[in-house]
C-alpha cells in the first residue's frame, strides 16, 4: 500500500507525442481526483528534463497519464525503473509490446483470439499486390486512431501508405472487418462490462473519438451475452499474454456472425470521467476517484533493485 502521509505523487502528463492534448485532459481529471482524496500531487509536463523534475520535486510515486510514443511505449517506464520510482500501469516489456500493433498480433498468434489477416509493408518494398479491398493501413505505434486509413482501392492505398510514412517506415495492412465496435477494459486482470461504440463517422477515427456529439457510447453494451463474454475472455487473455497491469483496454470489431475480432490493447487508456475505462468501471459501482486511487495503490517497479541486492 502507498502511504498517503509520506507519498509525493508525480502526475506525468502532456509529453511530446501527437496525443499530448488528450494526455493533458487525462492528467487534469486524474489530478483533480487525487487531490480530492487528499494526495500530495505535483503535475509534471513530460519533456527531456523529466529526470531533473522528478528529483527536484522529490517524487516517490508516478501516476502516468501519458498517451502515445515516449510515454505509453515503455520509455518513461524504463526511466522510472532506473530511478526506482514506482509507477502506475504496465511495465517496460508489456508497454512496449502493446504499443506496437505488429508485435501485439504476433504475441497473440496461436491463442485462438480472432484477428484480421495482415501483412507488413516497409518503406522501399514493392507496392503490395493481391489485396482484397477495403484494407486498413496502420502505423504500428499510432495511438488515438492517428496513423490509420481505410482504403477502398489501389489509389487510396497509395495515398494511405504515403500518409502512414509520415509516422513510421513500417506499415501494418489489415483486411477490413465489417461490423460494430466494442471495447473491454481489464482492471487488474478482471474484465469490466463491455462498451459499444457507435460513431457517426465511417469508423471510430480521431474526430469521432474526441469531438463531442460524434459518437455514442452504450454500457452495458446492448449485445448478445455470448458476444460480450467472448470479448471479455479475449481481452483478459491479451492482458495476461502481454503481462499487463493496472487498467488496459482492448478494442474489437464484431462481425455479422457475432465474432469479436481483436484489434489492439491500450496500456494507458484515456482517463477522464467520461472516458471508456472509467465508464465501464462505473457499471460495477466504482467512481472515477475510486479507480484513480486504486491504480495509484497498484504502482510498482517491475525490475528488482539490484543495487540493494548487491549490498546485502
């Protein structure tokens, strides 16, 4: 247990990734919740000077409200491990794998979890042929639906590949799965109620995700119990397979036959009072403040303190 009387919580937010504006919103909500519960919190906008700020403020525990590269991908987690500062969420390995859509799918291979057929295209490769359209093109580490395009023909695929090259030199091409979108948050190994996502746009893109009125969220999801249970099973399996911790959120597409197709799992999902994971937690009687404080109580370092071991 984290001792409230002695803890100095560094709330890490902002960062330098494209998801910075979303991180600032998550951080503001988390900070409000922690302070309401009486925690000593300092907001730290993450930049190259993060180590100095952590030392300057005497941070004993870190609450990660970061999203995207250099925050959700294991980089900050590795720094905190070196500094011996317990932090919320998953460790370095799980964070790095889950951030990479290609690595995640390869880790999930052979588990029985349904996933769309895919291939990887790299800068300099021949133009991909023999595809069945539509095709989804994705940058492996894109977050908040940035670096994603739906391509209906060769011309759109050419444009989509060029677009993705602005983010990375490796692109994931997935067969499009037609259906509705759901998401399952897993809290400390337990799947929460399923949320159904109904975007007004063609798919759940950046505008649909963050512009008010562009999407409806239904929880508990009005879907067959068999579908919800399958999605929860697959989400928990992904959580365990990747060795995650805290709260993580798995996204799925459910096809006409009721099969949930796994897309990805997010290790630091959005954390405002209206975000999907808190929304699901609310269905099991957990307030936003409850959730935020519970995640703090789970903060830890994953790597043994070798300096202390050597000193014995």
